[in-house]
């Protein structure tokens, strides 16, 4: 089987690179083993929340320049602040054209979203139906609403209204709590392990359950400026919260729940849909089990480079997959793009060179759980064209993108989705050039 490009990994980075390449007319196959970290994320996309000196970022352009000085090994710094900005703006346009209805922009700076525990967190892009709070230049919230009704599904364990209400009250919001259910939810609830956000959304998205939902929303909205609900509706109907807003004549907005994340899973589905719509070939539940490399001369640096000649995968057995170029977007430890065992840490597919891995295993983690964990920065080393290295030799027809890369801490720096989107578009550009 021959393709222009084979992408390994079906998360934000893999799909972003693949769709960008398909749009330019390249044939593209995407292999993915399982769910991506989007399924467990807030669904909001972080670009840059904090610098290594712990200062918070709200002006994203300035933040990138500060980052380049403080953290030259960060993927944004390797690409350069100007290039990163250009690619991030392209990502905003691309997401909108792919049907991801997101609010926020680089030029506006970070806005604030609510965590599942009601904490305000700065972020770059949030789905249109989620709680979006503008921030001033110092990051202070500019709340559009004073009186908030929290409307939850009865006995839904992945969202605690009391904790969220306490946080909202601490923010000076007058908050009331409400609950509702309907006969179909009561049936679903009989199996507690199934009573999760995406399954609840599949019930609430049904037209037959709309009267229960509308009635509950209207009731909660009576004495409120806005109604916040856990994100367990709108999975197959992304406009549902907006439709309810019209019916209740008040904004109805969603708050991410504990994982699994309906908003994140919906984003992943939308990306997959775009990929297939553009003619991509999806090889799901498949992985590379063998590959063949040949030596070559790298044109740009004159150094000795390697080229991937063919791949073999679990499901395709002895049928080789041959591509001119490849993108590695297999994620970090969470998605098993990186593996660790008693012998050390390794990139799972090709055994690529890694950065930031200390010699001594005792330096991999800090005792302080919430500290800036060294292992968060482990990952693949790349050059400015997103090409990785194997034993010091560049892999000329492989680009790496997203969380598999090293040199950044997506949690402490709040930059996971931004790095995924920007490096994916950088990889696509490098392939196209
Ligand atoms: C639990 C969690 C929550 C997060 N929450 C947020 C958030 O709220 N906001 C934010 O901005 N960032 C968040 N992040 C960071 C997030 O990882 C990035 O935002 C981004 O989604 C990463 O995308 P990715 O495509 O690089 O990797 P992933 O999303 O990890 O996707 C990698 C994909 O590759 C597949 N794969 C792995 N190995 C192979 C293989 N050998 N062959 C084929 N496929 C393979 C995996 O199954 C997976 O589908 C979170 C991360 C985690 C782990």
C-alpha cells in the first residue's frame, strides 16, 4: 500500500497534520491504536499559561518571546516565536473551517474557563457551548453574569455541584443548585459504570427527551442570568446548548466533567470526520510492528541521514505500507507514545533520540506530586523542521508533532493543545516544502 504520507497517532496532532496535508491534495493514511488524550481533557485548548519563572501569561505574543528567552528547548522556541504565532493563527482558521466552533484567539489573549471543580483556568480556545469568561490584561475575570444557576443530572458522580458552587460564590457569583432527571436517564443509571458524560449525552441529545431538558433548563433559568450544566449534552448535537439558550432566553453553558470528557471526545470525532471527509484512510486499532530504514545524505545539513523505506503493521501483516513521508504523533506516556521500564525511557515506535531524560532514575520525578515533574519534559528531540533523530542521525522523511515531543511541560506550562496544533502544522509545512 502506497501513500504520500502516513501519520501515526489519532489525537489532536495527528489529525491536524493529516487534514492539513489532505487539503493540499496529498494521499494520507492514519494509524491509531486507541483513544487520544482529548477524550480525557477539558476540551479547551491551552496555548501557554505559565512561564518557567512561574509568571502567568495572558498576552500570548509577548509570552512566546519571554518563553524563547527562558526556555530555548521548548518546541515553540525551537520553531521560533514568529513562526509559532503564524502557525497558531493558521490553526485557528483551520479549526473553524473544519467545523470546530471555538471561542478565543491569540490576538485576544488567554480567556478563562472553568475546571470540573469550578476553578478558573486561563486557556486559548474553548468550545462555543462552554463557559467562556473574558479576562483583563492582568488575567482578572470579567464576568458577564452575576446570578448563576448550576443545573446537574441527578446522581451524576463525575461532577460535584457543591464544589463548583463554592468556587463560584468565592468569585462573588450568586449561585443556586438544581437537579433533574428523566425516565431514560433512570434506566441508564441502573448501571452506575455506564452513567458517564458521553452516555448521558447520548440520552439527552435524543429529541424524545427534549421536553424534560427544556423544562429543567427553563425552571433553573428563572432567577438566574445564566445556567451552567456539566458537559453531558450536545455530543451528537453540538448546537443543543445554544438551542436551549434560545428556548430559556438565557445563556446555557457547559462545564467540563471529570474524564471521560464529552467535549474532548466530540472534538476528536469532529477531527476524525474531517479527515475521512477529505479522503483520508483510517487504520484504527493498528500499530507499526516493524520498519525498514535506509541510509541517505541529508540535503539541508550535509550530514548523514536515514530514510524510512517501509512500515509493517499488526493488522496488515506482510503487506508493507510505503510512504514518501511520515508524521509521528503518538503522544506521551499517557497514550504510550513514550514507554518507560526498568531499563529506561524510549520512544515506542522507532526508538528515537529523547531529550531531558536524566541519567539517574531517581531524578525522573519530584517528591512533590504537584511540582514541575521532570518526566513531563521527556520526549523526542526535533530540529526546526520537526525532524527527529535516531542515534544522532536525522530521519529525513519523518516529522514528529504533539505530546510525543520533549522539552515542555503541558500541565505546568498549560500549552498541550497549542504545541500539538502548532507542531502538527509545522510538520505538514515541512512535508509540503
Ligand atoms: C489526561 C490529559 C488531559 C489533558 N487535558 C488537556 C486540556 O484540557 N487542554 C490542553 O490543552 N491539553 C490537555 N492535555 C494535553 C494534551 O495531551 C494535548 O492537548 C494534545 O491533545 C495532545 O495531542 P497528541 O495528538 O499529541 O497526543 P494524544 O492525544 O496522546 O494522541 C496520541 C494518539 O496516538 C495513538 N498512539 C499511541 N501509540 C501509537 C502507535 N504506536 N501507533 C499508532 N497510534 C498510536 C494513541 O492511541 C492516541 O490516539 C491533556 C493531556 C492528558 C494526558
